[in-house]
């Protein structure tokens, strides 16, 4: 399974609703990811540029895109950025493969 990080920002309307009636958003998040064959690893609220971060695993990029599109279609988010994460072993494999390739520098 591939791992993804989502950095998100709720709309002001979503915050107003959740402040009036606090709710655990990990439940619908887990249900969505599970319905598409994955699992939610964690969901955090955050200080800073984003309201929160979610980590989830799904089989592939198409499934991750489906998760992203389903959330966007809900209208609850104004920012929803998805980043594919790689394990250290996957990163090292990419480095080894890069060592076998060459990239031509621009000529003057």
C-alpha cells in the first residue's frame, strides 16, 4: 500500500458548524478511506498554514485521487493538498535507480 499525506484547511462555514457542534472528523475520514480499500493512519489538527494533516494508506495513486476528489466534492475544504510519501527503502531504491541514469546539462 502507498502512503499519502493530506494538508487541509476547512472553509469558515465548516469551522462554524464544528464549533457549534464539535465532532470527531476521523470517523467519516476513516469510513471514506476504508470504502476505497485503504486505512486512515492518523488525523491531526494543526497550528500554522493548514488546519490539519491526515495520513492514509491506499493501494495506488488513482485511489488516493478518488479520496481527494470525494473530499473536495463535499465542499468542506478550501485547501486539500495530497502528497505521496515514500518509505526510506523506497527513497533509497529511487536513489540507486537515479545513479544508473544520466541527465545532460544545458550547453552554452
